[in-house]
């Protein structure tokens, strides 16, 4: 309950985040769980696009939303 109240649960796996954390789109993620919503490639370079509160890599974003 501590992590739920503190807002430190990963938006992807719902497990507590105790180490490094990525905050994007008003959510927190384990670094390895912050991935493109389409191809599931890691978005660890900090460059991503967002559509409907979901992260996408540049390539998938341009394919899906021309």
C-alpha cells in the first residue's frame, strides 16, 4: 500500500519502483518497461511521441498516425 499511496508503482507492470524511474505522460515506469505501445521497443533515449496517453517510438508514430 505504501507504493500505491506514494504513486511509485510502474504503470506497465504495477510493481513498486525502488530504483531508477522514468516519468512520462504523467506516469512512472521502470526504465525497462517504458516501451513503444506498438512495437514494444525500449524508449530509453528519451525521444518518443505520445498519442492518447500512450508512448510510441518515432517510427511507429509516423506509420500509425501519418
